[in-house]
């Protein structure tokens, strides 16, 4: 009887569902239903063609989840656990669409919530929560990724506004976003500040703002990530985020979103594990399902152990975040651990499925490719390890 119960638990092997609130379970189930009904049936075609599924935007907007844990301003104000469960279910459906949503809801809206004045929050967050205006977030540059603290994009005071010059790279949503947050260095005080570039009433961006789509990606193919070129782009002073005055403020945003990437990794791992488990039960070789072979069971049990490990780490991290006790290194440890583990789970799933594992129709190849991106973005594996290493030893090894 116990075996029957545990078999029915799927990837919630340690009954974490019992620790979630009714609201958290409802949000999770709502997003899961959306992913199953709307995302998974269509995403392979978009992924293969490297096209963005615009048809899904109004459908995800109807879920009323944009803004996650942000309170007021039309945002849902959900718990950190609920926000994490959203990331799992979105990524379980597709990593590209989860990145689109995460850039908008986590990075762009999160920056306005953390760094904006009260007036700025009221000005932008309600429309972003309804997804009537889509956000993008520009920090990374062609020559500055892991060392983004050294960014070269400049902001120069000009009367009642600012003039921005520079280049940004890998900026999700920036080809079509209504609001693009740009981090730039003030030429006067050398501090990093944040600016909101907003389309005008005709849907046009500022003169001097242009994008060029990055092509040839082998992962996250259905989310558009272009280069941004800024040539004497004028931004009024009211569009400078009032509480973004140094790179420390940038890090506040990154710490909050880095934990979300740890949750995302779980979604990719779950999708790959579930596909491999089903395949192993159906694929017959040497007269029996391959699930009956010791090596396959060893892989499956190891994959489930890693998923459970990741779930427990993120659940506790979310509790600490709710209590205001989560530190940057804690978030880095979760991102580092989960990206490593999920990448391996996806690789093991592909191995179990043999040659069929590379076909999009089985979905695992897409998740494995997307995990290569998750492993790198929001801070590479190496950078996360150095952040944690500095914290535990008291010695910086960055340079």
C-alpha cells in the first residue's frame, strides 16, 4: 500500500504539497493547467523556428500572476513559495516562455518595485501587472557579463533629463517591450543608475534606440534576446528610477531574481524526469520495458533524489526570503546547486531515451538545451561559486 502511495506522488516524493497553503496550491494548479493546455501543445514549433509565441501573452495575462510577490499596485502579492511554484510550472511547460515572463515580472517589475519612487510604482506597475505594457531589463553588455559592475553604458545629465550612450546584449523582450530598463553609469559620480525607456503614444521608442536580434541560439530559442544600441537617447528625469543610485541597488534586484532561477531549474528537471519515466515504462527492449533494467532504475532514482533535493532547498530559501533572512550568497548557492543538478537530470533523461531523446516531440532535448542557458544566465556557475566561496572563507577570489 505504501508503495502504491509513493508511486502516485510523482516528483513530490517528500509530500511538500502538505506544507503549501491552499492559495499556493491553487496558483500552482492554475499555472500548470495553463502550461499543459496552452504552452506544451504548441511550443516545439515556435522553438524550432526561433519565433516568439505572442498568442500566449494575453492568455498568461489572464492568470493574474505578473508581479508575483509585489504587493499593491494591482500586483498579486503572492508568497515567495507561490512565486517559486509559478516558476516551476512555467519552466516545466517551456523555458523560453518562462524567461519572457521572468524578465517582465521579476526583473522589470521587480526593479520598479525595489528602486522606483511611490509615484513611479503607481505610474508603471498596474499596467505591467495587467501585462498591457511589457518590460525588458538591460544590464549585460557585449564586453561585460560576469563583471557587469564594470558596465560602460553612460548616462550624462542634460537639462531636465539624461542622455544615454552604449550597448547592451542578451536583453530579453527588448525587440517589442513597451518599457526597457537600462542600467548606465553616471559620468559625473561614476555610480550606476537605472532608467526607464518608454514607448510614446504611437508605440515608438526613443530616437537613437535600436535593437538587433541575436540569432543562432541552441537554447531558449523561442524568446527573443537582442542587442540594444543606444545613441544619444534622451530620457526625462522622471524616468530615472529614484532609488537606484549604485550597483548595490542592482544587486538587490539580482538577489531577488536569482532565487527564482533556482526554482526554474526544478521545472526543467521535472519535465525531463517525467518524460523519461513514461518513456522507460513504454519502451520495450530485449522483451521487457527498459524501466525493468537496473541501470535505468538507478538513473531514475538518482534523478528523483536530485529533484527532491532542489525542492527542499528552494522551499526553505523561500521561507528565509519571506522572513527577510535570505542573503545574496544563499540565493547564489541555490542557483548554483539547482542549475548543476537540473542540467544533469535533463542529460540523464536524454540518455534514457536513447536516439529518441534528441527529438523535439519528446520535449527532453528542448529542456536540456534550455538548461545550458539557465546554467549561465543570472550569474554563471563559476560566479555563483565565487560568491559563496567569498562568503564562507571571508576571502575574495574574483581577481
